[in-house]
């Protein structure tokens, strides 16, 4: 998969060497969710995390492939994560436990963008694979009026016997984007990553 992505990116770059390249900066929001499987005493349980907003800050280079299709690699700082809530009862007393995970990544999306003229600008839609490297994070668990926060380490060492949560550093996903661009630059866009 990694070789295919690299080959595709290099092929696209080789066809547009003489093309006009546009550079820009971006600030936006990311809507993330996920699931986590945990095992206790030989029993596995999958927790589904609901959507959580995070920030996206970065830059991009946009290179035309044809009149309406562009290749757009990006370099972004992006926040991902999710929220999980579970209610249960012990001896007639109800409890709710919430878990909120925030993870920070450096991410390189490799997008293909399709643009159509609309009014004084263009509407664009696109998407592509994204490769991210985890750099920091935390996991905040609240239950019974008490909260505890744990630091996330991106070292993949799930067997460690310490006070950290351990995750794999490499994150591969696919994203979709849409937006509207005026003739003087981009004014609106939305990202959804899976």
C-alpha cells in the first residue's frame, strides 16, 4: 500500500513538472471518531467513540493535472480523537463513565481535487490517502465526580506496565474535502477523515 501511494504521487508529480504550482496555508476543523478494543481477563470489549472536533493547521501545494483536476499534497498538524460514555448501575446506584481521547498528529494527505466554476470562484471536491505520525495526546476518564488524565505515548508498547496509554505512531486513513474558492484564494472548506 505504501509503495502504491508513493508511486502514484511520483507519477502525478512527473506529469506536472512544468505546471503552475499554487501554495497556501490553511486553518480548519477535523471531525474524528473511532473504536478501541480492550481485553480484561480474557474477555474483549469494543468501545465506539462518538465524533469530536479537533483543529487542523498546515500548508499545501496545489498542482494542476488537467483544467479541472489538481494534485494537492498537504502538511498538517491535526487533532483527532473521540468521546465515549457508558452508564451502569451497582447496588441500585447509577454511574456514568466518560472517556475523551485527544491525539495530535503530523499528517501528510495526498489529495486529488476536482474543481467546477461557480459564480466568482470555484467549488471543489476531493480526497485521498493520508499518512499521519502521532506526536502527543491524552486520555481523560471521568466517573463518579472524579477525573483522571493519562498521557498517550506513540510507541506501540501495549505491554508496558506504566501509567501511560500506548498507541501505534503510524496512522493511515482516507479523507474527503469540499470547499469554495474565490479568485483571490480559498474561503471555505470542510474535512472528514476516516
